[in-house]
């Protein structure tokens, strides 16, 4: 019975370790990227069309003049309830977007 518990414990440790490898981690300090794990860097690079998001390299592998954190990558949406009971999303007005 002890062997079975140990086996489940080891399996659980590997599962937690694998799950943590799938999480994006970004550390910001004073508006600068201090640390970004590989998953986050690849995801943000693909999303922004850059070669390397963390190091601010464009597709030509040249340093971009725009701070990567200043890029407008995400859009903020509002969810509204429609009269027919369905929900829809629309882009928020600029005045309602914080920052």
C-alpha cells in the first residue's frame, strides 16, 4: 500500500511540474520586462508579430524603437445582454478603457 501512495505522490509531483511549465510568467518592474519565461515570450512574439518580444526584436531581428509593452495587442470588450437572452461583446469606447 505504501508503494501505491508513493507512486501517486511521484505522479502528482510530475503533473504539477508539467503544469507549471505551461504557465506564462512575466515580471514587470517600472514598466520594463524584467523576466519573461519562454512560453510567454513565444506567445507574445507570435501575437505581436515580433521575433523576440522580451528583447524587443522585430521580424528582421533588429531592435524596435517601440517599447513592447506600449504595443496595442489586446482589445478590451464589454459584454452586453441582448433582449433575446443572448450575450454579445463589443469593443469598449476609448474613454472607458483605463490607462
